[in-house]
C-alpha cells in the first residue's frame, strides 16, 4: 500500500510526537510513504530527526503560513484555505502515484473545512488525529465549550458521515466516552489513542544533573514544553519565595517561551531566582538527548495549568513513562486523569499555601514512592510500540 502522510505545521510537537512513529510503523510493514509537508517544517530540528531515521522517505513540499490571528472567524477562513491547498497537492501527487490511504497528522487544523466541503481526497480512504476537542466539555462538567459548541458538534457529525473517512484518533478518553454515551451516528469511527512517549537515552540522576549543570543535592521540579501563561509558571515560581517551602526545591524550565513568559523570565524577580540558583532555564526545542537528560535529572514534573486550559498535556504521559510523580491542576482533563490514576497531587494552582503544602508532601519518601508505583499502568500504555500497533491495526482495510 502507498500512504500519503500530511503535516503542514512545523512546530516540534506536531512533527515529533506522532509523525515519527507513524512513519516508523508504516516503513517497518514495508509500505510506501509520501510525506506532504512545508519548507518551513524542513528547517526545524524535529524534521531532521525524522529525516535521519528515514533517509529515503519521499517528501513533497507546499507553501503554507500559520494564521495571523486566532479569532474564530479567521481560523475558519484559514481552515478553508488549508483545505484547498491540501486538495490541490493531493491531486498533483495522485496523478503519478496511486494513493491507497491518506493519514492527516493534525486533522483538527482543517476538520471543519472537510465537514463543509467533503473529502479533499476524492474516494481515497483517510484517517487522522484529532486532539483537544471542545464541544463536549460543558456536558462532562469541564467548563465552557465556547460560543460555537453546537456548530462544532454539528460539523463533527457531518465529518463522521463522510463515507471514505476510516478512523479518527483522539487523545481525549472523556471525549470518546461522551461520543459513545451520546450514541452519535458513526461514533465507532472515533477511537482513543494514548500519546506515545519514548526516551532514547538513559542516564542516572546525578550524571544527568552533572551534564546539565544542576545542583546535586536538591529536589528539581520540571516545567517542560511550550512555556506560556496557561502553564501556571508564575504561580509555581512564587512558591520558591514562600517561607514554608522545602528549601531544597529548585525549578527547571525547558522549552520555547512565548512573548509574555519571556518578558516575565527577564524580570528582576526571576533574575534573583536564577542568581540564587533556584531557577534554571533551558531555552528552545529540546532534542532527544536533552529531553532524556532533563527527565532523568528531575524529581517532580509540573502539569499545573490555569483554569482557561481544560485540555490534556502530553507532558503528563512523559512523566508517567519515566515514573516521575506530578503536581497537577485540579480541573479539566488533567484533573480527571489524575483523579483516575493518582499520579501525584492535584491542586488549585492559584492557592499558594495549598500548592506549597502539596509540593512539600510530595517531597516525603512514602508519598513519592506511592505515586511512582501508580504511574506504571500509563507508562505501559504510552510506549510507542502500543501506539504504533493501534494506529496500524486501524489503518488496515
């Protein structure tokens, strides 16, 4: 079979998190792959990781630019523009290549356009990954689903009716539950997918700290990935100056910084923390080696999001794979998952005293070890081999 795999985005998250494993399993099963992406993506570190693992992969490029504004109306216009770009490129590619199946890595980037205009792939079967759906949130008690939730639901139902849509994979277990309980037509096309996580290198904790130049006899809390306001970074850093906090606590920030957080991290408050060796910052995309070092070096992983972020964080899975306890927000999907699996303490991150207390409690050996044991169930499910088998099984004709 010949697969067309599509991913126009060029952030590390989109390319590395799923694409490399999808291409890996399809290559292993000896299928031919054409990878449709952008020139911008080819400049990213994560693309080079994929190219290194698959040096002979056939790649087609097209011009693409991200939306300039994230207002709902302009996002829809952007989806429509992307839809017709994808359709045009599919037609060009399929002139000389018989495509048997199309896999869309980020289906949610133009799912509404597909719902409106139909499949851009003629009668060729297609599947895709749909992350962070919203229209079900209010129904399952996770806050507002947005002003256009009814329209989003209607369009999603239209998407499911498309005859050559084979499978939609989603990382939201509670969305699957909602879809099933609602008895929506064609709901069997939607299936749950654990996010895959792997660490290519193993390091002992002290060795990792030595290589990263982190102090040895400390308790390190890691904030990882895209560093932005919603990640609760300000609330966490304030804990460092709380008079009751365990004095061994340090914080490590690793990832791209948005403008607001970058400005905050250059403030006098943060500069004092850095000067006193309480705050350590690793800027930009973290490659496989740095990622492995960071998760080997730390004791606790932070997934404490603000209340305007009700979605899942893939970092939760990374922590589970490494058997590292978490401090998590007590709301949204993260709160529900932590309630189910007990991977660490859930807390209202805006309550500094309670947050300080929970961090201190997690520093106690008995509490810490309990959460380490609890993480093993998810650790098994989040292994790439499980992800690849599940993807491949659902792509079979």
